[in-house]
C-alpha cells in the first residue's frame, strides 16, 4: 500500500464545513460509518463524528482507543477523541460537546426514526435537529488521486484474478467453484475482500442480473456473466465480463455485439458536464435500435468508492452532471431468458476532457 499515492483526508472536513451555511446548520452529526471513515480515517465498526466549526470530535468505545488515535494521526486529521465505555457515557460526552449548538444536522439517510427521537429527547434536547441529505456523500463523489489509485489497484487485482480463473470455463466447473476461485485469487493478490458478492451466472441464470453463483455446471455454448470486484484500503472496483466456451448461436453472438457496442458508446459519452442521463441514453439507444430496448432492464451505472453503489448515478432519471474526479460504472446489458444474458461493465474515472478506464480485463 505504501506505493499508492496519499489521500487528502485532512482536506475533507474543511470542505464539509464550507457547506454548513447552505445547509443552514451549525454542526453535523455524522453517523454513517463510511462517512466517518471518509472524514477522519477511522475504520472502526462503531463511532460518531461531530463536526463543528471549531472542532471535530470522534466518540467511540474502549475497543477502539488505540486504533482511533492511530488512524486519526495517520490521516493527519485534527480531532478530539472521546472514549466512552458505555452507551450512556458516550451520550454524555457527545451531549457535552454539543451543548451550545443551535442547529444540529443529522444524516437523514442513515438515522432511524427511533434514533432521531432519542437524539431529540435524550441526547440533544437543547438543539434544533434538522435532516440533511447527502452532505458528505456529495463530497465523496469527487475522488482525489489517492482514492483513484486505490480503486485502480483494486481493479488491477480483479483483472488478474479473472485471468487466473478463465481456464476453469473449459473444465465444466460449477458457478460456485468459479466464484470461489475468483474470490480466493483476489485475496491472494492483495484484496482485503471482494467488493460485493461475486456473480457468476451461466446460461439462463445469466438472464437474471443479480443471480447468485450456484451448483450449476457451466456448459459449452453458454454465455457466462462475471460481475465482481476487489477492495483495497476500503475502496472498491466493479467490473462485468461476459465469456463463453465453444460456439454461440446467432442470437447470442448478436447480443454480445450489441452490448459491446452500447458499452463503448456509453464510455465514449463520459466527460465533465454531461448528465448521467446522457450516458444512459448513449448506451440505451444502441440497444433500442437493435430491437432489445425492453431487455435492458436496469440503469446504466453508478458511482463507486468506499461503497459499491454511491453518487453519482447513471440512469434515465439521473440529471446531475458528471465532473472530473467522479468514478462511475458503465454497464449495459441484454437479458433474454433461455439465451442467457450479456452485460459488460467498466469502472471509469472522469478526467478533464473525457474519462480513463480503470478495469482493463480484455473483452471477447
Ligand atoms: Zn458490477
Ligand atoms: Zn456495477
């Protein structure tokens, strides 16, 4: 990991604070753990981050006393660290830190109704609590070079893993065997984990976009959809390749050619200033013109980073425009029952004048 470019973690809290005025809040209570990690470098499974104008406070429990201090220092983040051994102790620490806050923002996508009631009545009775939406997520959408380097490293691991397991297609392996081999190869090559549950879907299973690998043996003349990725330092990659052994029938060949052309058109459309909808339409129009518009049954893509699905979205309803530093997938597909499915997906980073592809396994 030492060879990867550094991330600018310390620069993130100032960018968040710069949004407080437009969000009309005095401080933000960050409860989403990915957002806590993004802002502080802390990777523990429990913790709350209070971001005020004058100070950042990380409250967590005794298990993380050492780790939290180390991770804040390593990230170069200046934050007070409050350790509360019980939930009550953590509440008291946080309440004391927030006692003079007038308007406290909560993360509406993360806080349950029950938690909101607790915060309002027991934790912060003196503050006015307001919901905020995607305050941190919108910052996360634009990656710095260190973040891109991690996604690129994850993508390279996935590329190499697919290369290793390709011969299994000739050996009448089951989907589950191939999936396990992929996951194992990614771990051996340096991934901390798969970036989501690996999909290996052969024959008719490939017509279900989110099929789970099962005991089905991969046969000749079948399309096989591989959709998977690796995780490096918390950052994920996402790639789909459709492979086969033996001969495809005419319909399958045409499915593959159409999806390949659609995917290339989508990647070619990615640049700053275009909307997710424009990229989606670039893919969708190719598939529609081929007569298979109804067989492309999902959105074209999504942002990738600390989460496998994050901002920005790339679909027929995505009006937000792409900007340099966004990392998105382009993954059209055609799904036709007994013929199976074809999906091709790359993860790309938006550059000043276009995009650069991070997933590089060859396409058939
Ligand atoms: Zn995928
Ligand atoms: Zn994807």
